[in-house]
C-alpha cells in the first residue's frame, strides 16, 4: 500500500465493509494514527473451503459405529450496542449501529 491517501482509502473501505455508513460518522484518523497503522493487501493464490448444509453422507456401515455423528450449528450474532460511559450520553447510537448485521 503506497501513500497516505491509499492507506486512508483502504481504512475507509474496511470500516464501511464492517459497518456500512460508519466512516462518515466518526472522527477521521489522526496523522499519528495513520503513521501507526499498517495496511496490507494480501493476494490469495489459493484458498479452500468446505461449505454445506445438513449432515455428512457416510457409508451405511459408518452409522453403526460407536461414535456420535451430527453437526454443531454455528452462528455469529451481534448484541445490543453499549455506549462508552466516557462519551456524550445525549447522542444515541445511529441506525446503522442499532441495526447492525454482518455483510452477507
């Protein structure tokens, strides 16, 4: 990543990916924060993922083995926003924070 403008743009893009509309509502990073932050672009040469729904399909004899079979459903969800007690209590959390959800 070359240059302060490119670094700032990458930081903005990351913040906007995590919480859409957030960059416009927060203070921009200071020069010291920019100097203390490294932004890397890492190209993926190869990636692998296993994605499926439901149960694995095993050979019929595998189901009689003395082992548990099944799935563990995983979910990552946000909770209600919590205001910083040092902040301004008169400023409510904006809609993009109140209605936060991970990008799909």
